[in-house]
């Protein structure tokens, strides 16, 4: 089997790509950063330098190589000028689907997000929903994964929270802190992607990916302080005030907003629980994909050590 992966060198993508390659699959990656390419080739990946904005180059590469499947892992958590949620989560998906169908590839596996919804006031969630809908209506043999928070070494979200807890005399918590998450380890996510390639039961289905435990946002902060004392004073900030303040900063200056620890859209995301619909979803996925999900507390204990 030969697989083409977009977004295959980021935090999640690098683990997914390595897992699939280690199973004996030939993996080609789309990579925009030319400095990464020599190392990726040393690791045994075939690499196309470029982005999905270079449609003709990507199309030519897929035409010249007979791929059995395409996996799309491209995503951003912060919208930037020239690199917006809509461009990455919708336009890029549309472009990739056109190229895939034009080259007769019928298997497509896509990274969406738990919480993706048509009418969400979070642009991240609403554009993720649009991209996912394009995949579902593509006519291809698709599989969609919708993970909760993903943890692992160098996970941006968790590194930011750990730095926030360790670096400050007090810990700001936006809103009630009661939003629920079911964090899942990146190796289980990679296992799900790898095993879905061969499993006919995953075709034309969407799977929620959650860890074995549910935490509130404040509970994650408490867990970090429990494992890595001392405990810090927690101060709650009303979410509507934080959101309006950040909205003002983002409109005032792109450079200031780029350096802000959170965005107004991320605050809107914190309004919604991010857990699987039932505990059985996780158990069924364990059986279907052969997952051995790690507990967040166990990973944090090793990581913070």
C-alpha cells in the first residue's frame, strides 16, 4: 500500500506518519518547510515540497505515483492573516478532494475535531464542520476522526497550560473552568489512523476519539499542580470580558494578537464540552482499532518528571 499524507509532520501528523510507515506502508508527505525535508528522507519518507496552494504540483505528484489512499491531517488552532481557518479547514480540503478524485484515488481519511458543528460561534469548530461535510459528501470511501484534546510530548495545548501554571504566581482560569474534556494520547490516535487503512468497517463512518478519563478544564490545571507542586492561587476571569478584550486586541494589532497566549476564538471553544457521546464509544474503538489508551495522569507524571 502507498499513502500520501498532508499535515504529516506536525505534533499529531509526525506520530501518525511514523506509525503508518512502521506498519510496512510506503508513505509520501507534503512538506512546506524545505529544512525538514533531508531529515524526513533519511527517515524513509518520500517528500513533495510545497503546499496545497500549489495545486498543479500536487496533482502532478499524485498523477506520477499510484497512491492507494490519502490522509489529510492539516489543521490550525490559531487563525492568522493569509492563513485563516477557512483557507486551511475548508479551501484546502476542497482542493485536496478535487485532486484525489481527479487521480482516481477512492480512499480518503480526514482529521476533523470533536465539537465541530455547523452553527458554532467558534470559527475553528464551524470551519472544521464545513471541511468534514465536504469529505462526507465527496463520494469517496471516507473515514473521519473527531478527537478530543490530544496529549503527548510537545503537544502545544498541554505545553502552554504547563508553562502557564509553572511560570505565574497565580493561574488565570477563563470562565467557570467546568468545560469537560476527554484527552486522548497521540499514540492511540496514530493507531486508529493506521488500522483504519485496512479495515472495511471504517469506510463512510466518523469516529469520536476520547481518552479513558474526563476532566474539567480546571481539573486539568489541578492535576498539573498535584503532580508538580506547589499549588498556585487560581483566579477566575469572566469569559465574556476576556473574549471582548481579545477581540479588541485582535482588531487593533495582528502582531499583538499573535503573541497573546489565547485567542478570542479559543475562549469561545471553551464554552462547549469536548467529550464522546457515550463511554461505549471509547470501548468500541479500543476493540475496532486495537487501542490501549493512556491515562492523562500517567502521561503527565512521566512528562513532568
